């Protein structure tokens, strides 16, 4: 069976305005004549952790950016808890963004700001808090990710793993309901990567967040995810719960998960 002959899942939702969680509805995005998202439908339920996998350049980061409207679709809609985010003006969008944390690929810390200032940035922008309150919350979040004592350092003074953890502290500072992680463990040694996985699990437990995690790290995916969804050709071609996906009957997903060069996905 080829990738194309496997039945496409149907993620369309009858009434997104009455659906909690995230609904992506027929989302299209083209860059320089290249269609990256192609009428993509997908649903992320509240409280779950969905891992999105796919080959490099398939559009995983682009998909995440649509969820927080850092990118807007050419057509299609994105709904958050029944509110159409794609139709929102600045005021509503500003309010909605407070409920999201995002760990960017590469952490995206500001070089000229201290770690404490980086972590407190969202609080400064979105909340009416004093400097002392912001400082306290930033320290609290840094402690949660095991980074006490680096508050006054600059990002350039931290290792890659520490920068990721600082990025994570920033993502959780606003006590978000949703956290988007873009390759949280990529480029880290296995021990630091596992510490990040444990942190993500702890956040799920303690803050009951809904998480969307983009990763190539299958060990991480199996440890933290409730289900895995695969992006290919601009659509989510398959979604399956973690407990059965190792034995999945979907050929392309099985190939990807097993990291095999032979299968329906071509190597070059
Ligand atoms: N802002 C942008 N402008 C132009 N092209 C972009 C932009 N963002 C992403 N792309 C292109 O979209 C494609 C998918 O990118 P990306 O989502 O980063 O892939 P990945 O699945 O590796 O995260 C790539 O070809 C990339 O060059
Ligand atoms: Mg990416």
C-alpha cells in the first residue's frame, strides 16, 4: 500500500464555534508559489498533548505559527475554544494570546536582555504587574525549569540546553492554557533532552495545559505525547494514539517513526 492509497482522515468539524480546543479549518498557506498548508483540517482537544511530526520543510513551524496568528492563512480559519482567531481584531487577539505560551525553535531569546528580563517580557507586555512582581514570577519560573541563579546572565552566557529551558520558563510565565513547543529537544544531549521531557510532563500535570509539540525526537514523542499526528503534503495525513502507533498500519507513519529510508516516503 502506498502513502496515497491509505485513506485520508477527516478532521472537519460540523460547528467549530461550539467546539472547545483548537480547530484548524481548511487552512491554506502558500509561500513563493509553494503550497505549504493545503486545506489543512485538524483538531486539538483541550487537555491533550499532540505531537506533530513530519519531514523538514513540510510546514510544522508554519502550522504552529497559525495557531497563535503569527502567520495568517491565505484562506481557511483557526478557532480557539469556539472563537474564530483568524477574524479577531487586535484587542481580542491580545487577550487570547495571554492564554498561549510558545517555545520557539532555537529559543528566540533577546540577546541584549538578561534571562530574567526575557522570561518576564510577556508579563511586562500583557499584565499590569510591578517590576518586583514580574521579577518574582520570572525567578519562580526559572526555578521550575532548574535555572535558579542565572537571572542576571545574558543568553550568550548560557549553553544550548539552558537557553531552551529559559525559553520554556518564558513560555510558562503567563500561566498559559496552551503551550506550543517547536522542537524542544532538538540539538540537546540525551540527558538534557530527557530533563526537558520531564519538565513538559510536569507542566501537563501541574498546570493541566493543552500542548502541541513539534519534534523529530521519537523518544520524546513517546514519552510526552497522547497521540502523534503526521504532516505531509500540506495536510495531516494520519493521527493515532501513542499506545498503538508503534504498530501503526499507516506505511508512511511507520516509516517515519522507525526512521527507515525504505518505504513510501522518498529519501531525496
Ligand atoms: N515567513 C516565511 N516566508 C517565506 N517562506 C517561509 C516562511 N516561513 C516558512 N517558509 C517556508 O515554508 C516551508 C515550511 O517551513 P517550516 O514550517 O519552517 O518547516 P518545518 O516543517 O521544517 O518546520 C519552508 O519551505 C520554508 O522555507
Ligand atoms: Mg520547524
